[in-house]
C-alpha cells in the first residue's frame, strides 16, 4: 500500500506540473523572395544614392512568436499582433529586408503582425508586417516592410498561422512594400529615404514548436523518484 501511494503521488505530481505548463509557443519563420516591382533609393541605403531599384532581387524574412501579443484563432482566420500601435507586446522577434546584397533590420516595436485567412472556397490570404517608429522631436525614424499573398482558390493557403508550407506566385498574387525614412527636424531633410513595391515569386513558412524543457525534466525527475521509492519498498 505504501509503495503504491508513493508511485501514485509521483504520477499525480507529474500530471499536475505538465497540466500547469504554459502552452508551447510556436516560433514561425517566414521568407519571401522575388523582385522589386518599383522603387527608388534616394540616399543609398541599399548601395549607391539615387538608384532605381526596379528589377533588383529581394528577400524579406520575419520571425514571430505566435504566443505573444493579441492573438485570435478560429477555423477560417488567425492572427498574432502587437506593438505600440495596438498596444500589445509585439509577436515579431525580428525582420530583415535584403536588396542588392544589403540587409536592413526592421524591428516590430510599432507594428508586428502575422495573419492567415481561408474561407474554404474562394479566397485565402496571408500577411506579415513589421514597422519601427522613433520620434524624439529631433529625429524621426520610420522603417516598415510588409508582405502578403492572395491565394485562388481559397483552399490554397492555411488559415492557421502555425502551419508550415511553401507557395509560389503561380495562380496567386504575392505583393509587398517597404519604406525606410530618417528625417532630421533641425536640418529639415531626410538622411534616409527609400521606398518601393515588392513582387515575390515564392513564400515559405517553417514552424518550430519548442517543448517546455524545464517542466519535462522536473516531471521526469518526480517520476523517477517514485519508481526508486517503489523499488526500494
């Protein structure tokens, strides 16, 4: 009876700790690749100043923690959004835009959002956004990049933002835009002014779901303790 009680207690503690563990966060990596549909680099952030970026290749990459920020999910639509614009903690862990071999980081402190929609018949949509805004009255910085895809028919893209997949522009529309601005109020001029529209050929989404390792280790330890006690008894 005693050894059964010890084992039962250990198993109960394991179950309790695992039940109380927070839901595993999905870390989502999103990559769009294609060409700049139209764009102009006035100040040379991607190379030489006063350069037409049209036709240049680009890659935009986002990483999200979908457990952070405002989250919502149902069978046809899901999102995680945050930043001071909303305001919730941003789910965006980082975003970059690479054009002409030059990479610019775009934090999502103002806006970070991942979104999925699928009505099951005619339309499916995914979108990803990052925007950083800083304004101290002397300098204003506004960096943003957004990408999205419209799938036809609607069965093309998952409504879940936690689903891995790849897609191409064949039969779909993959769009995006970017703006990188730094304005000096004193000089009344821009030290950075670059903007444009993006047309992607591919989009890929991969999802990591880390396990709550510390809870699992503790649970295993308690289970082991129960088994040792049982053996000794």
